[in-house]
C-alpha cells in the first residue's frame, strides 16, 4: 500500500466527500486531475490513472494529493480529536494563572472542571499535570481535601505506570514474535510472557480501559499465533469489555481500541473453534463500527467481513460465507492489497466446494513475492497460500508445479518446519507428494498406517483450524468422502 492509499484508508465516507470539496475548492484550473486521482485511489484504480498520465506525471500528482491529504487529515484530527485535550490544557493554564494572582476560588473551580474532562478522556498525563497543580496550592482553604488530592495523584500515577508497563510487555512479546517469524528464531513464548508479566508487575487486578484491553488481547493473539495453539490463549480480561461499555471511557477517542479489542477476541474465539462466541463479539464489533457516523467502519469492514465469513463457513453455511466475502471483494471500495485476506478466504471456500479452477484463478492473481506478502500481511497468510496452492495443483494434476512449489516451500521454511509448532508440516507434505505420484494408494491400508505414524495428531480443540482444513483434504481422499463434510468434522469440537 503506497502513501496515498494509506492516507485514503484513514478517512470515512463523509470525510472522503469533504476532502473532494476541499480539493475542488483549492483548484484554480479546471484541468487539474487531483480529484480524479483521489477517486481512483478510493476505488483501487490508480493503475488506470498511471497509464493515462504517464509515470512521472502520475508520481508528481500523487505526491501533491498525498500532501494535501496529509494536511487535511491533520487538520481534522486537531479539530475533532484533539479539541477536548486542548480545552483541558487551556483550563490548566488559566487555573495556574489565577493561582499565581491569588484567585484561588475561581482557580480551583476551573481546575476541577479540567479534572472531570481529563478523567472522561482517560488522559493520565493531563491528570498528572492537574494533580501536580492542585497539590501545589492544596494548602489554601479553597482547595479540596488535601489528603484526597494526594490519593488521586498516587492512584493516577499507578494507573499510568501500569499501562506503560503493559505497553512494555506488549513491545517485548511483539518483538520476539517478529524475530521468530522473520529471522527464524525460536522462543518459548509462554515462558517469555510469564517472565515479563512478572518483571513488569502485571496482574489481573490492574485498572482497565479499552487501550489496555486491546494490548492484552494482542498479547493473547500473538501467543496463540506463535504456538499455533489458541486453545490455551488466556482471555481472563474479556468480561471487562462489557463492564467498560457505556462508561466514561467508552468515548470517541477510545472507539478504535474498543473496535479492535472486539475483533481480536472474536478472532481468538474463532481460532479456539468457539464459533458462537466469536459471532457474538463480531456483532458487538459491528455495533461499535456504526457509532460516531461510522467513523472507522470503512477501515475495519474487511477484517469484520473476513472473520464473519470464516465463522459462517466453518459452521456449515458456506453460501453465506461466500456472500459475505464477495460483498467486500466486489464493492470496489478497496485495493487488492486490502483484500488479501478475504480473497484467500474465498480460495479456501471454493476449494472446499470443489471449484478448483475458480480457486486456481484467484491464487494465480497473487503475483507479488513471498517477501512482499510477508511484510504486508504476515507469514501465516503466505504459508496458508502456499499450502492450498500445492493442493490445487495436485487436483489439477500439475505434477511438475507440485514438485517445484513443494521444494521451494521446504527450502525456504526448513528451519520453521523443524520447530515443535510446525512439526507435522514436513510429514504431511511427504504424504501428499506420495499421493500426487501414486494416487491409487491413498485408500490402501499401508498408506493409512503411514499417515497415523507420520503425523502427531492433537485433540481437535487444540489443532490449528487452518492446518486441520489441509489435513481434511488428505482424510477425504483416504475415505473417498466430500472434503467440506470432512473439514467440518475435523474443525468442530464435541460440545
């Protein structure tokens, strides 16, 4: 995603319309094509503009539109999001001036208003400044109870430190995950998490807001993703989401965290194969996406729709799943890069329904390098794409492509496949290669015995849902059964 696409993705529908008016109002000539370029970026059709304008002219125009969009976005943020904070800062400054000139009664009246606003914003830094000022003048008779002010200061400082400590835990865990994913390093994620929670003094009694809940959800998601075991993901904090809903901290400023924590929890429940709970949190996510005139709806809709489609597919309603992903894919509101997850989800659904040529057509349109995809969307997406691509070529009897894709996969990810979390991949690849070369043996007793010996099967609730889907393909071949039916069996834990 280039700079223009990134900036465009930050705007909701009303802001996009407003930006068009903003651009048009600044144009002094009628032949300027900045509005055309913005609309093209809005619908993923920049290439047409590039072909029409030429490379150099396109780059110049793109930079100009990006600069205008940067100014517009910054102004909107200052106007809409920082207004309340600026208002509190003004009140603090005025109160301090009043205290300096001995106007204590009015000074405390204003500083208490500032405190109330800062509490609503969950702004620990501003509250620190407020309590610092109140403590300085707490000797005066107009001051609130001095001991109460001291306690408020200590409580605010403790909450601020706790949030920053959690931020440090998240940063440590995220760095370890990135190093493991991109450098092939191995790490005991559970031990790392335990050590750093202890190191930074994080426990279940900490004060919560939507930002801290979002970070806790990220940590749970990263740990589950690294270990390929979401079954153990700890969601001890999940009840706090409902407790915070509708409270003082459930404001426009924290809406993005509210939406994101609901998505992450929904995703973790999906990966746990608790589909009903996942859908409950997705419903709550959609409710929050519609708040404040759908401020973040456009930006979060692809994630929401993809996860909703996955839940629908793995609960047996593949038709609804296709409708859900097609709605965003066919909307022309997103670039191809933004649609990578729903497109791969569609590939999986089509493959499971035996629409092999359609699945192959979509996969063939993924033309960037593996490194590009890893940087833009992550290693798991790349691996899942490679796995299903190999199965597609087996179904199409493209033996040469099967061999080349498989050899490339093993060569590139050999270090990863030797770790405990991916120890079944190499045996599985050997088995499907054997099937590709000798399809007649797949239902033999000897081959079934090979499968049982080669793969270390986990309980259904612990096995990664996507890996289970790939195993289902081999089991369907062995039993001569419908792939989708077998997939649902392997991904639906006993109730």
